């Protein structure tokens, strides 16, 4: 892979990983469900007028959009005060293993033994995080935050099953068009739980920094992230590109430590090592077996 393509892949992974810190900044001024609503609204508009709808059935756009809306809503709720951005970037990687289990259950696809080994390693890491959430009084993650983050990861896994049924498509167009269907449920939930004051008070008084955090979600994660990732996948084998996603927790935990001063205790580094090892075994080991 040319150096410029490698740097582009690293830039995408860096954007996706550091996004957890950006979300935390946005949550200092905007309620979580409102922030999630704005994120998807600006991911869809005005881009759907310029980007052609992918050739997929509407039910896939609706299903994926609603599930991803719930995923980000739950993630934003957890990041408000119940989990640090670095740990959130790690916990969300549980979606990889949830996807494997859902596919094995719903689509009767057999999991290789090496993937069970990866699942066992990662589960040990997640169990260590769960133990810390209950053991510490002032933990980096509370039981509520753990539950919200893992629930968000489960919604992401369900969305992966939906996209898996579609096959290979233009991911940029797919993300822009399914974002439309994430807005209505998030908007209703924001009005129900956060009230109209979120729109009449918080939104009009949001600073440029808050709006920058929202735009980072829409432009950085959706348009640049998925656009560049799809461009790379069209030019290189998936086995070359997708393992780069293993670096997302590295950028997530590293940026949170550098920018927000999140402590990296021994238990947290140990949990990260176990989860990263599980992801590596799952992604790289399964591909080695297929070769």
C-alpha cells in the first residue's frame, strides 16, 4: 500500500478514535440525545441532495439508521458522566464479538475455534472493566455507564447484521441516507426526556466549540471517515485495510489521556491489552486460517 494511502487510513482511524473526546466536549453544553439528533441531522442534510441513494431496499436504510441512532444515543448518555472517553472507545469494540455471536445465532454461520479464543480474551478484558465499575467508588466507569455503553455496542452489532445482509455497497451514500431515519426517534426521545428547554435554551446558547463538536460528528466521522474508508477498500484488499480499525481504541485512549488527562491505571491497560489481543486474534487469526 502506498505511503499516502497508509497515512489516509491512519487519519480515518485517528478521527474515529479521537471522536470520543470530541463527544465529551460537545456534552459539556448540549444534552446527549439532542447532540445525537444534531449529529445525524447534519450527516444527512444537505448531503442527500448531492449524494445518490444507494441501490438498497428502504427497509435496510430504515433499520440501519434507527439502530445506529440508538447506538449513538446510548453512547452519548454513557459519556455524559458515567464512563470516560478512553474506556468508551474500548467498550464499543465489544460490537465485533456481539456481531459474530448474532451471525452465528441468526444466520447459522459457524465460528472457527480461533474466534472463540479471541472472544475469550476480550471477554476477560470486559469482565475486568465490569469488576472495576462495581469495585471503585469513584471509578472511570459506573455500572450504569457500563450498561449503556454495552447496550450501544449491541445496537451497533444489530446494525452490522443488517448491513451484512446487503452486501458491498457505497458506504458513504448508505451512511448519508440512513442517517435520515435516525433523526425522528432521537428527536422524540430528546423531547420526552430532555424537554423543550434543550431546544429553546441549550441549542440557542451553544458556543462555536459545541457546534464544532457536532460538525466533527457529521463531517469528520461520516463524510470523511466512511468516504475515505470506502475509497481505500475499493483500491486494496479488505484484509489490508480492515485490520487498521484495531487502532481505534489506541487513538481513543491515547487522545483521552493526552487531552483530558484520563488516567491510564494498570487495570485499564491490562483490560485494553486483553481486548486488543482478542480483536487481533479474531481479525488476523481468522484471515490466516482462510488463507
